[in-house]
């Protein structure tokens, strides 16, 4: 049995799930580095929102997950490996463009274009708004970050997205960033797995790469 496990670890399969932000910006490098350590390893990848990735861990559809935000199950072990921040964005012609002192109450009358419920960024934003007594009903909801950026660019509304996802658009001056007074949307990236999961050496190596 030990021999079979070792052989599986050399030429087997590792199933990795990642949130959309991590999948787009960090995961390709991690997998490239893993393949350098284990060149015969097959890697299967699922990209979805953080809530779904946690569900895949609990149902054993994936071995390791990379998520943003909060872990919701006591059966999941997490290791935080990187800090991240969400930023407020708007069109270049919007009154908020490049402002650093926007009162949070002013958001109430704005049209919002947001990620779908279940995404970690949406969860952080919604909980922050609730804590300030502000109810946001988005005009648009999308799983596509690029669709949100294009809609913001067309002045159809404002949004809040991970900095990693909007960095290039901001540098190209396609959209603008603004800041709320006294509010930052900080969060963590975590690598997760089920507490009962047997971690092969390749899985341990992948976790180490992330950390």
C-alpha cells in the first residue's frame, strides 16, 4: 500500500481549485513551479468563486483549494499565505474619479455592478456595507470580472474588485480608483484542504509553494 501511494505521488493526479482572482493571477505560476518539481504529475484545475471551492473540498471533488476571505467550515484546514485588498472603481468621467475622501453614505444613491453572491469579495463588501447600515442592491451581477470592468468603463455604474484584477486597467487609465473615508477592504488568501485529507508529497510541495 505504501509503495502504491509513493508511485501514485510520482505519476498521479492532483486536483486543485482556485478562486477567480487567484486562478487568474497566481495559480499559473504555482502550477508551473509544481511541474518543475513533479514533471510527471497531472494537474486538474477548477476555477470558481471561493464558496464553491470550499464546497468542492468538503465533497472531495478537489484535493487543495486556494481561496479569498473567510473559511466557513470547521472541517477545513486553512493556511493564510498572502494579503490582498479590494478597491473601489468608477469610470473616468464619474464624479468620484481619483477622489480620496468619499463619504460611505454617498454610495447609497449609486448604481453598482458587482460580482455574484458567493464570491469572497462580494461577501466582504456586503458585510461592510451592512455594518454601516447601508443596503446596496446591485444593478448588475456577474461572475466575469472583465465584464464588470467594461461596464464601469462605460459609466454604467461603480464597483469594488480585487486590486490584482483591476491593476492593468488602472495603469492603462481605462478606469479610475476612488477611496472611502476610513474604510479599507482588506482580506487574506488561503490554501485549504479537508482535515481528513491524506496529503501526498506533491500536495505538501504545492502548499509550500503557495506559502
